[in-house]
């Protein structure tokens, strides 16, 4: 005789089915929507940060990477993006002391990213910065150096046309300025 044919067993089956349905409903109701959180970091914020980063809008991406890093400290990819944005921000600063301190911060973030397992080429370039945060001059000519620095600040802000003009200016002032020619190529 099958178990589910008796009236007592059919009530038990119905009760168990109802309990399972309630548990599933409870789990579905209390779980976040799919995509609401990804590894503890809001995907919308992460997407915005990387879109700005890819577009070369490092100044705009910087506060987003700062928030992402606060939400998920130790994430190697976020640390790399944050580090690079901080480095680009340094190029926008007029005060040499502030630039140095900001470059030190960028390098510190890069060291953290490396410790977290990041081994990217970009990170290697950031880590090749002097440990003391110092920066080399682009040229012995103050006019060429100034044009290059203004170009770098424009690049960091995502203003490629202004950066290109400054790199061209530097190249006109010194046709042997390798970085000016290289960076012009980057702008194109």
C-alpha cells in the first residue's frame, strides 16, 4: 500500500510541501536582487569608475576609486586603478611638495596592490617610480619642462586636445624631446 494514499499521510505531505514553499519564499524575499552586490562592491560604482578610467578621465574616476577602496580594501584591481588615478592627479598639482606627497601615495597604493597579488605591467611602471616620490625633469629647458607638465595635467583631466597642444609646443621648443613626440603619438 503506497504511503501517500492514506488520509493522514496526505496531510503530512501537504504540510511538508507548504513548509518548503514558505522557506523558499522567505529565502527569495530576503536575498538581494541578482547583481545588487558583487564581491561587496556596488557594481554601478565600479562600472562608473572603470568607464571614467578607460575614457582617461582620471580626475573624475579618482573619488570613485577612493570609495571602492574603502568598500573593499585590499582588492588588487581596485588598488591598481586607484593608484594610477592618484598618480595622474599628482600631475595636476602645481606645488612640487604636494606632487611629491601624492606620488608617494600612488606608489604606496601600488605596493599594496602588488602585495594583494597584482602583477600587471601598469603596476610595474608605477612601482618603478622613485621610492622617495621625486620626479625627474622632462628637460633641462624650463620652457620645455613647463609645457610637458601642463600637457601632463591636461592628459590627467582627459583633455587630450590641450595635452596635444602642449606636447607639440614642447617639441617645437626642443625637436629632440623624446617624451613630447611619444606622448603626442599617445594622443593620436
